[in-house]
C-alpha cells in the first residue's frame, strides 16, 4: 500500500470555524490531490499540487485553500466551514502527471459541519 | 469535455453470479479509463486501467473491463461474484492535459447475496 495518511480521520465542527485537514505521504511523489466524496457525485477534485508551493484549483475549489510547504505534506483548509462542506475528504498522490498514471488514495477524513 | 456516467447506483447479485457494472464516458480526445474500488471505510484502490493497446483489460481480484470505442463504454465484469466483492465501484476518465486529473462517475454500490 502507498504510504498515505490523513489526519484527523473524523472531525465534527461548527459552522464558521476554520478547519485544516492534513495529508502526509512517504512516497516522495510530486503530485498530490484533494477530493471530496458525496453521495450521487462520486469524487470531485478540490485542489491539486504539482510541487512544493505549486498548487492549482480543481472542479469545486470555492471555500477551500491549500498549501504545500514540503513534498510530503499537503494541507486543505476550510477558512469558515459551512454545512455544505460536510463530506468525506480524500487525499491522493501520483508520481507523475501523465494521463496514464495511477493515483493512490489515502483512507479519508469524514468531516461533519453542524 | 470529459464526463462519466455509471448506470445503476446499486447493483445486487447472488454469490457465484456474473457481475456487470456499466460505465459510459464522453471525451473530446482518446480516453484513458480507470476502475477503482472502495471497500467500506477505506480509500479507493485501482482495479484496472485502459490506456492504449488491448481493449480487454484484466485487473485484480478476477475483474476485467472492455473498452468499446463505438459504444463509448468501459463496462466492468467478473464471471463469478464473491462475498468479498461487496464494495463501491467508481469509473473515471483522465483529463487530456495538465496534471493527471480524474473525472469520476457517481459510483455503483455492489451487494452480494448469499
């Protein structure tokens, strides 16, 4: 299994509070991704990173920011959490950016915003 | 634009029966296609992928999928279902440029009846 951990694994928070989710990899892969998983929508890309300090938006980036100060860590921040951000969040990594590359997924973080 | 449609959000089969999970795609360029599996409370794991070459792709755990360009389909099959196959299955297509970004279908939950 790819060495990907996510923390916390579960979090309950209140509307309006900031939340930061962490993804940590031990594979030294260049590319990292944040997805959210919602029933009926599959997984949707929030943000991705193609190197240290290099990030870009995905399909559903509004309300989220990311940072990557080290190769192994990719942080997802909800500046002011809303109930619509209740979801399961997955981090993924890939070695390269080729369309044929496999993405490896972490175990997920279940976030509930009350 | 790329998109994926999985027909049937829930599929139920008997143990030992054929498993057929349907995936149709839309892509403006030759598609690269993936099937991922998600076991309860886990991240996604690659089952198989089609890039180029042979249109019948074999994956892990006895699954296979056939790329049919004329039908824009990439259906997943397994001749004989096992109880351990109970999971959610996602079909995905990769973007034609930029980072290796995936567009996922909404998922199909497979239930195996004893």
